[in-house]
């Protein structure tokens, strides 16, 4: 039996860095490249477990920060872990809570020991250190858990980025020590997170030193924080050459369909992003022929599916005109139907890429995808 | 082939007025007694068509007033009717719009010709007469449509109630004339509505004179408007003795589980009510062992289904603790899951009653139901 978090490389594209693989977890195996829908508070917003299963989502993500504050670890422990609690009996990943805490500008204080912060819910004071983050994530019980790091803000001076990256390295070591204190490694995997902002030497140093500590997989963090798309791609390029081939690579918080293609081309295996659900709730759908804002008046009498090439429940069952009506009438079903479609779109996108890697036609399929995606039908 | 709206009596209880029947419509046959979930704006709030099909809902209701104002008849006509528009390709019923218009206190003016009112959406002025209501409901295209009447407010003086009932009679005649102007009768059925407030002689007069006009089915209106439960049951008793056995009887806007039992006992076949969805969105669930307000703190660590004797998707998949978390975290999935459970509860309730009528054990089964329903488990 493989260790939780272990990566198997199935096929390497001959054309680029893209690769087909599998990530083993205690609750099931994930086919990569994979898109992970985000269940911020333990639940992918507006979707039921049944709908996620029908969508064939293989793994979902939850935010430790949110779960820790509400319902709290006591409830999660009593229920027997997050997957018992939310009845998603399949692979899950939790982030460390760091990203949310560092977003609480003015409500948090960073020290080497850890971070003090105030809850966004009730203003209560809390302290999280690398050790406490591990304890929290062990209690939550997801299959893959993440090191507690400082997500370096953008823009950052070289000096800030360097100090921040080195702090994250120290914290990573402490995370690993805490993680291996008991036998959690048998049912959970700990991934390290590479930082270093947009600076090549810092990304290299972080990538190499994280490997010295040795983790089950590696994430590229500190992206999708305001940098340009070009900078984000450079960060991947700077980093990925120093990452081992035999472990999973996870680009945190990304992204848009175009980002996913570019990142997979460079060798990324795992993605998560709130965009499919957040934009869905705002009326934006991703389709084969580009983005559609279903709230626009032009759709009020368009009796055709959102995406003519999609076979999700929303596209099989409903027209643009009806979805437009649901949004205008403030029916929450609109949020569900667009979130469902957008997640289906992202999952289908990764299936298309997997197939392209399998048949070694990455660039041809990519070109076909964008010919349609950028042509308004 | 039977006429749309035709009622077949399958079995009459030997114990009380309860009866088992079928209502034929162009889009399918409905087993009665039946509970009709309400899709105010064409959509049962927070539930998808797929979820309603899984719930085995046989017929849903929509409000003409809402559909008329938004998306408007032009869109509905272009789409090919409401069931093409909302992709609910099964029986539907529309009300006349009267109930909503008469609720717009201060925004409407009643004349014999019809009612002037202002839209609650944008304040625009509109006029609806019996003839216009028929035209609207024909354009919407539901299988069963309702006469335009004045829903007599409660309390009403005898004189007000009498004049109001007589106005509704005149309007009913005009509705029928308009309805039969073309061949809509082949695909739609028109039901009359009995008014008369809480006054026995007025209810009798209304019931008999409506039959002189002759409709496909008869509704008891002007209930669930603030009267006591005892008064409502008396209204049913006053009225139902004068209704024909060979036509469906529909109690409008009712109700709670206890009301449904009492009304079926007196011979009612059809019900609609927003309570399962509205209360669901507020956190109230109907269960075999009574009502549960899932937002209460006592449920935060109850790792058991809402209703131990329910096999709906919500009860199969989720615990009270998780539903409590979803409500506290303001996840709209909470609305969906409780609405789904509550509609399942009402549909299951009518199945239980159907079975009790079939086996002629109405009072035994009713007693068993309430022994549980009123015992907090």
C-alpha cells in the first residue's frame, strides 16, 4: 500500500512539462492534473455532496481557518473528522489557515513563534503557530494537509520576500516535526509550500531547502496575490525546475482556464480556486466559447443552453433565458446552477488536458481549446 | 382520453370524507390527496428540477402575478409555455394572480371591471380583469388554471363577505366565457373558487352557484388568511357538502401537517403551501417527531439525521450538527437541504394518507401519526 500523498507519474508529455499522474490518498486516488473545488467552510458553496459526486469531483479543499473558528475543532473531532462531518467521504485537502490569517490586515501580528489574530466572526483573539496549525489540521483530518507559512504579499521588496521565505522555511521544519510526532503520516500527507515572491534565487532556495526537509508533495504559494500573469508564469518556471519529478506539485489558488493550461504545460499537477463558485454566484459562467455573464439582458430570450458543448445538469436542463430569469428574480437556485456548471467546466477542462497528455497532443488540443474559448460564438 | 382536470374517484373511506383519486392532466396524472410545492416565480425556491423529480413531486404551482411581471408573458410565450421555460415537463397549476394583487394593500383599486395595481418590483401600473387573468394564464400554459376572484380578507363583515363573494361569482362567469373562447379547454382545465368567508350560507351559495357555472374542479379560497384553525375547518365543513363527488377539491394555501390531515378527513384532494420551503429557509424542519429548529444550539453536536424515519437526500446524507453549521455559516446549501426535506415530508405525508385510505385505516394511521408527531423524541 502506498503512503498517503504519494505521486505516481503515468506519462510525461514529449512536448512540454505537462504530466499525467495519480496521487494516492487513504480515501481514494486522484487523477492529475486535477482541479479541486473549494469548500471554504467545509461545504462547496451552494452544492450538495450528491451534486459534487455527480460532477465527479475527486477531491475538495477546505479552509482550516474557517473550520477552526466555526464549527470549531471540538465538533469536528466528535463527528469523527471533517469527512464524517460534511459527508464527503472522499479525498480532501486543508490549507494551513495562513492565507486567511495574513489577509486579516490590521487584525494580526506575526512573530517568529506564530501569529496572533482576531476572528472575523466575533473579534475573539487567537494564536496559531506551525505546531498549532498541524494540530488543527490533524483534528480536521483531511487526507492532504499543508505547512503553515507566510504567504508573502505582493508586491514585496527583495528583503521582505527573503525574510518571509526564510521564516516559512523555519516554520516548515517545525510543521514536519510536529506532524511526525505521532502516526498521522499513515492517514495524512503533509505538503511543503515554496515561497520567495517573484525572485528567482529566492524561489530556488525555497524549493531546494524545502526538499531538504522532505515533504510528501510541494506547493507553489504566494501566487494569485496581485502579480501579473507573466510574473506568475515566471514564478512557476523559476520554481518547478528544482522540484522533484516523483512528487505532486500544487499551484495554490489558481485559477482561470488560461492559467490552468499554462501551469499544466509547465508541470503543475494540482489546482484549487474559488472562481468557479464565486463567479457563478455573480452570474458569470465559463463556457467552451468564452465567458458569459448570464445577468445581461441579451440572454432574457435566448432559449439555448449556457454552453452548447456541455452536458452538465445545468446545460442539459435549463436555458440561458431561464437562468437570466432566476438571477433577476434573486432565486438562489441560480447560484447553484451556475456554480455546478462552472465546476463541471473546470473538471472537464482537466479531463481534456489529461487526454491530450495521454495522446501526446498537448499543443494541438490547447490551440483548439483557445480557438473556441476566445471566439465569441 | 379524459378531459384535462378530470377527477376519478378511486376509493372513498368508509370512516370519513377522505378519498383516493386521480386528476388527469395533459402532462400526466396526479394521485390525490396531493401536496403541490409552490414555485412562486416559476421555480420552487432553492430546488432544481432534478431534485423535485427525485422527490417525486407530481405537480407544482406557480403564481401568475409574479410570472406576469417577471419575466413577462412575452418571454414565456416565446419559450413555448411555462413548462418549457422552467424545464418542469410535468403537471403545473397557476393561481389567478388575485391573491397577490389583493395583498398589495394601498397599491390596488378594485372595481367591478377588474383591479388596478402597482407592481411591487418597479411601481409600474397594471390592470387585471377576469378576462385578462385568463389570457395571462393561457399564455403561461399551466395544466390547471384558476378563476380570478377576490380573496375575501379576514375578518370581514357579513355584508362585505357577501358582496365580495357575489363579485367573485360574476368574475367566475366571465372567466369561463373567456376561457372557452378558444380550444384551450383541450389542454388546460379551469377551476372555480368558492368564497364566502366564515359564513355558512355564503359558502353554500357560492358552492352551488359556482356549480351552475360548471368548472372542471373546485377550490376553497379565502382560507389561511388569519382565521383560526377551527374556523378554517368549519369553512371546509360548510362548503364541501355542496361540492360534487366527481370533481377535484382544492384547499388553497394550506398548510401545516395537522391541517392537511383534517382537510383530507373532510374530503379535500389538493393542497399547496409555501410553508415547507419558507420555513425550511428559516431553519425549521418538519419531522416524524415534530418540528425541529435546526438553528438551535442544542443541535450543534447531534450527529444524527433530522428525522430518524426519513429517507430523503438530506436525512440520508447529513446530520443535524452539519445542518446547524451550514445555517450558522450562512451557507445557502442549508436552505436547499431543509426545503428538500420539508417537501419530502409533505409528499410522504400524503402517501401515508393515501395508503390509509386504500386500507381503510384512516383514523388508526392518523392517530399513529400524531402520537409520534406530538411526542418530542
